[in-house]
């Protein structure tokens, strides 16, 4: 028989956004009764998988037991959320049990829709078909890169939205850099098939990236969307304005299409996009004031990155507590996102931007000029950011992201 329980705050999702928000809430109100609904036993630092695919990070260093990152005092419900009943302030779990809340925070992430590319699921992990979007496959990426001495390497990017829009390029640049250092790049034809019509969505960073496209002699194919893979034949088919084009490959790095989790998309909380329908600044639901959404599952028009979630978590914490206290939201999110584009081993174009493509650097330009490839951002990416993730963001320490950086509404 389904049972019912009550919590002051329910958070759906134990990823970066959910854990960070819980930690930020508890730093402000330690007595708060919070439950996190999350079925996974492990928690991953996903930005590290690009580095695993380049032989820089060890895969095992990117994951930890979920129990080790759960904030102390949180009730961890090891279950899947099945549906929302916001009119009754309730969430139903996959086992049929229901949970009541005062405040609901929705952060289940984004779904990787591998099935939307015909033949892909049967080809992953063999035939030279790989993806750094999977923990299991990131080492295979490095295995292929190390072994490739000639042939064609294809890197794909699907239509938006996707998490970490720079990741498809990061793998391509790091792979090309390795081949250049090994003296085999001239024997490898590198192609980037991007379903979009620009190399990168914020124009200020495009010149620096184009320098590397030219340096590595990459064939840039815009408006080219991967639709099917014949792994055994090592053939990939792309849909373009001119029709379908099939390309032979020796390596194929795939980024899957992505969409909202079905239980969210089918719920009253969803926007037309399927993601949780929130105000892009306050992150409060547009119809249910005691519901908030953030992270990759949010409908906000920002880049879906861990850096964005790091900025969003304090905003949700402040506004959710004010809602509990019968007051209106005062904190606002400006759309900040960050994408450290690894253009070669040891150098990064550190893209930081807010809504509307406005540049939003965290450091003075004399120290880091994000529009150029520089060495210091590589040190940040390789050494500081993983430490900040595990010891800062997930612990509710809001360095470079606290209320002082919020915009007033």
C-alpha cells in the first residue's frame, strides 16, 4: 500500500543542482526538513569526462558515492520520481508512494536521448563510436585517439538544448592536439558536424576557436545533424539543407540529442519545451509559487552547465526560504554560464557569459582574457574547479556565487 510522508522541502534530483541547493538551504536554515529524491548510488563530476577522454583525468576520480555528497541531515529517498501533483503539493514515486511538501525544488537534469539517432545504441563502445557524455565510454575515447594514425575522425553536435554546449568541440580540439603532437594529424581528416548554424553561440569567443579550427585543418560542417549510424560499416548519415549525406569514419564522437525527463515533460510543471516552467531570474515556477526549478531541467534560456547550477543554487535557496516565510523572491539569476573550451592540452578559451550573450568574466582581463586561449584557465579546469565542485559547491560554500553576486529584482 502506498504510504504518504511530509517534508518542508522536497528536492527532485541529487545531481549538481539538487545537492548544491540543499547545502545552500541548510547553511541558511540548519533546522530545515529536506528530502532529496535520487535513485543513483553514485554522484559524478561530469565536466571531468572531457578530460578523461583526453587522457588527462582518471575516470574513477570523477565519481563518488552518493552518500558521501548528501548534506548532513537530509533525508535521502533512494527512489525515482514518477509524477507531480502541484495542486496537492505532492510528488508520487515510482513505487506509488506519495510525499507532501511545502516547497518543491525540481532538478532532475536532462535526458540523453540516444535512441533518436538510428543505430547508435547498437554501435556505442565499438567500431570506433564513442561519447564523453557517458562515464563508461570516456576511456574508450582516449583509447581510439591514441590508436588512430590515419583516417577520418568525425565529431557531432545535435540541436540545442544540450548540457555543456562546448563539450562536443572540447573533445575534437584535444584529440586534434594529440594527433598534432604525435605527428599524425596530417594523415587524419577531422570533421565537425554541428546541427547549429554557428560554431559557438557567443560570438566574442568564435575568433579564438576559429584559429584552432584552422590550425587543426578541421572541416567545419554547420547545419549538419547526425541522424543514423551504421557501426559495423563505420558510416554516419547526416541531415543537411541539401539532403542526407553519408560519411565513412574511423572515429565517431557522438553527442546525443537531449530533452526533458519524461515524468517532468508530462507534468503540470512543464513549459512547452518540457522543462520546468520557471521565471528566468527568480527561478520560481510561473504558476505554482511554492515550486522552483534549476539546473539542466530548467526552462531558462541559459547554457546548461555546472557553473550555471552553481550560480542558480543560492538564488533558489534565498527565494525558497522567503516563499516559506510568506515573502516574495528578492534574489535573481542573470543567466551566467561558463564553458572552459579546451583548445589544446595546456590552454583554454574560458567562455563566461550571461543572458543575451553578455560577457560575464569572473576575473579581470589582465589576469584572464576569456576571448583568447590561455594557460591559467587550464590550471583552473584541471586543478581548481574539481576541488571547488566537491568542497565548495556541494557543501553550500558559495565562493564566487553567493548572494553578493545576485542581481536585485
